[in-house]
């Protein structure tokens, strides 16, 4: 069984950190129910480097557009013994942002989109560009476009009007929905979408008790887009804390270092259940 999961997310959405933690879990086999790695066709040196950063609580090196790569893994489910060849394109967040701002994508990306069997979409609470409300936007607009000292309809040359909106400043959720819409039109069939709220630990003291609540509120457009198009999407929402705590929280890091294995730092939440198995979204996307 061959599957290609397309990883989608804007810059600093948590994709590289997820990949680092995933590589550790696959390589260490510390989580009994997690998927197992049979073989790898890809840049093992890169995966080991970001895994070492993850273990040491260092910021994981982000993928740049110049260092994009494709990782192919042969995976085994230890429970069902099912096997598959999994391809994960490791793309930069800037690639997706440019698709929004420039309204273009490359022939190479179009092939990746057409070959995708499912999507893994990342949303980071600290990197979310919030939408500007109409009342707020009005503050930046002139009350009218007329020169009070000239003829009606004549623009004043002395008043400089600063632009209040640029494509890259659009709300993150709007950008993601646009990318999903383009991919769905390219695929032309129903597929699975796993939404990942990364750095889930950052929301532990907020009103959001589940990742579903967070997406329904902060990502309402995304949630509505997926829910109202059941003929296109089968979706599930996960909250994932891949590192386990904020990199600035020294006390939390000391507590996590007392755990028996590094994999126990990971927390994956969905549908009211919690696990250390970071391969859980992949299992769902693979329909295992």
C-alpha cells in the first residue's frame, strides 16, 4: 500500500518539530502502539539533526524553500501488521504563503498535490495572524476620498494614505482555506484531512479544553469549510505537544527530563483521549 501525506502549514506552524519528534518515536520504538519504521529512503542526516535538537530542547531548524526534500518511509503497524510505503514531502511554510500571495504554484507542487492521499494541516496558536475586524479597518481609511479644498471627486495630493492590507497580512485561517480549496480542486476527489493544533501545551491554562473547541473558535472559517463540504473532506482534529513545554520554561523542562523516555514528553489529544503516540494522526490518515 502506497500513501503520500502532504504536510501543509504556514511558516513556523510546527511542521519541522513534529517531524523531529516523529523520527525519534519511529527510531526509538519507545511507544509500544506507535508505528514502526521498516526502512527509510531520504535524508537520514537531516532527520537525525532535527531529532537531536528536539531532544536537547533547542529550536528545531525550520525547512527553507532551498532545503525542501521528500522523505519516504516503509512503515509497519505493530498491532494489525499492516505495512505501507509512506511519502512525506517536507515543504517550507513560505511555499504555501507564496501560493496565497502570488496565486501560483510550481509544476512540482502540482504533482505532489495530485499524488497526495491525505493532508496533515498545522495551525500554531502563537503564529496565528488574526483577522482584522471591519470596525478596526475603518480607522485606517480616510473618511472620504475628496480634497476638502478642491473640486468634488478630486484627490488631495497632500494626504498620504498608507495601505491597510497586503496579501501576506491576511488571516492565517483564510490563507489555509485557500490552499485547501486549490488542493481539493486539483485532486477532484474526497480525501482525509488531519488538522493539528501544534504546541497544544501552550493552551493548557486557556478556555480551550479540546483542540476541537480551539479550531471551532479561532479557526471557525476552516472548521466551517471542512464541515460543510463532506463530499470533499473527511476530517479529524488533533492537539499535539511535540516538545512538551515552552522552550523558555526551565521548570517544565526539568520535570519532563525526569520521565523514563523522551517520547513521554509528547502529548497527542483528540476526541477526548490522550496518548504519547505521535503517529496517531498518521494512522488515522492511513485509515488504520
